C-alpha cells in the first residue's frame, strides 16, 4: 500500500514538504497527505485502472516520481472532509505555495492537470 509518510520521501523533498506544510498552515489551508512513496507494482496497478481494470483513469504514466520518493499528493480538507473539487480556490493557493517552495505543481501542467500532485523539479536532488 502506498505510503503517506513524509519521511519516506528523499531528503530534498522532505525539506521542501516541511516548508510547504508550514506555508499551508500559515495560509490557513487544512489538508492531508494522501501519498508519498509507492512501489512500481502499485504504480502499474494505478495505470491499469480505467484501461485493463475497472475504474476511471487516474494516472497517465507508469514512471511516477512517487516511486523514487520525489513526489507527494495532498487533498484539501473542508470541515473535516476531503474536498477534491478543484474549483475550491484553496487548490490554486496550494499550487502557488508549492511553486513558491520550489516544487512543480501538477495543477499547472498544460495537459492532464493533477491538482493534488507536487514533485521535485528535474535536476534537483
């Protein structure tokens, strides 16, 4: 089962995540960490969902940065419940915070936006 533990991220991403977490708290945005690290088998299973297995497509790659501990996912919490509705302006603020902290935000991708996803930029370790 995929991890939700920040300590399973590589050191650089742990540092960026801690900065992100502090900034989210300062902004008054409640969230939970939904995924840090996952195995290749878990990523393959996610990729097969909506293709060769039932369910909706939720990933476009078999080569996720989650496998190497270079990415994490969150969900915004509203009144103690997960809020996946990306029209909630807190998602845009979370993305801005992530970018300010030095992360790539999946919600800014031109194609296949992934609002919950934050990752280490290429070339950074």
